[in-house]
C-alpha cells in the first residue's frame, strides 16, 4: 500500500510528471533497445560487415 | 475408377445370378410356359455385361486419352534442378560478407563485365559496402559519360562521377546480340531475383559446365552444353577457371570460390537493402512479440471476470402457476 501510494504520489499525481515519465521512458527505452540490438547484431555478424573490413582499405589509401 | 466399376459389375451380377437360378429351378419344376422368361433373363445378363464392358472400356479409353499428364516441357527443357547450398548470407540474421562482395565485384569487373551489364548499380552504392569513396571515385573516372549539351548543342564526354551508373559493355541490345552470335547477355542487376533457384541456380550454372557434352546430347552450333540451363544449350561458354583472377586479399581463386563470390555480389546487386531489412526485421519481431505478450496479458486481465463468473439459476419457490402451457 505504501509503495503504490509513493508511486502514485511521485509519478502519476500530476499530469506533467506522468507525461514526462512517458516521454522520458520512450526516449531512454528506444536508446537502450537500439543499442542492445545493434550490439547483438554486430556480434552475430562479426567480421562480415563493411565497417569490420573498412580499416584495411581506408588505412591503405591514406598511407 | 476401374476397380470401382468392376466391383459394381460383380455386385450387380449377384441378384441376376440368383434370379437366374430361381428361374431355372422354377422352369424345371413347373410347366413349360416359362422358357420365354428364361430367355428374358439371359438377355438381361447380356445387356448388363455389355453395359459393364462399355463402361469399363469408356473409362479405359478416357484414361488412355486424358489420364497420363501431357507435359510440353521435357526435363532437358526444364533444366537440371540446382543443388541447394547453405548460403551463409541467406540465413535469417546474417548480413552479406562484405569481403566476399568485394571479391565478387572484382570477378564481375574482370570476367562478367566483358559481356554483361549491371545497369542498375551506380558507383555511389558501391561506397560503404564494397569500396571506399576514393576508390569508387577513381573507378568512376575511368569511364566517360555524356555531359550536358554545350552552347553549340554538342554533347561532350566527361569523366564519370559517383552518381553515374556502371557502364554497359555494349551500346544497345542489338550490338550485344551482334557480338554474341545473336544471344543477348542478360543484365545482371536483378538476375538473382529473376531466375528460379536464385543463388543456387547461378552458382550451379557457373560451375556446372561438363568437360564435354554427354553422349546423345544435341548441342547446336555456337552453343555450349550446361545441364542447369533450361534447354541445356547456352550461348555463354564456361568462363570461370581456377586462378582466373588474383584476389587482393589472398583468397585462392578457385573456380567455385569465384562463382560463390560473384553470386553473393549479384545477390547484393539485386537486394542491396537486405542487411538493413533483416536487421529491422528482427527488431520488429522483438517488439512485436513483446506487444503480443502484453496484449495476451491484457486480454486475460479483461476477460477474467467473464471467464470465472458463475450463473446460478434459482427456481422460483411458491405455488405453481395453473395456466397451461402455450395458453
């Protein structure tokens, strides 16, 4: 009861706080999700993507 | 069909036989006014067997006429089905191997580009997938393209830039036909999507040329035998031989390695969006399954009251109504 009361008072009592929570979570959540999925994707496809072999050719051109 | 009609014939002959027996026994025991009836029965039998024969014959004739599937295509015309290879880049979560794409582009440039165009690929799409910007610019500048008309209205040539498309080996289709004994080398931009079997077909075709055509195979003049090509007579001769190109990354250039690389490159040419598509696909799957679970939970939450309620019928207590039913 106390917990739900605290939750209610902190987040849901005022509309502005709740909207802020919604948008903040959406922003942070998408960052987190994209970051995680990128990391998984890159680990599955290690060495296969252009960014993994790019250094061979970019460095070679600069030297 | 045939068996069913036979069964029906035997079944229908049963009562007739008993009738016949009855008739003959009756004819022998009673007076001589019966022979006409016996003759009638024989006629019945003849008619029934005749009808059965006609029926069976009709079925047999129909099957003979329409039963066997008539195929306009012979297996040779259809071509040998390509072996299914476990392509790494065709797996659900795998991108193209960009090192292989680079090798494949080298094979395309040094081997295929002599006859085949790749007209839907601009130099800019090679940047960041197969080569660096500088390499692509250098490559583009090796070719000349038409510029805008100048003040006299003449169209001058200018070196290529990143926005230009890869040049065609021939001016037009007629020139291509004339140079290839009437056969038009197809454009390779979408060839992986445009052929049954895709990667498998092209790989099998490139590596499937036998040393010499099998005995009995008719190979017209100017064509080569390839079992994977529909019709088996293909104008393109075998092009990939071991060591034909020299890979810059030191990969041994066997003919199957080159075929594999060029097929992966052509698959990239047909589907340059594949990497992005698969990546977005699995993100959509992840979010979609989370939302699916959520919606299942919400549904159960909303329905729990309806699913667990009980309807109790309490019959009214008191004297029964005297009015008869339906009054």
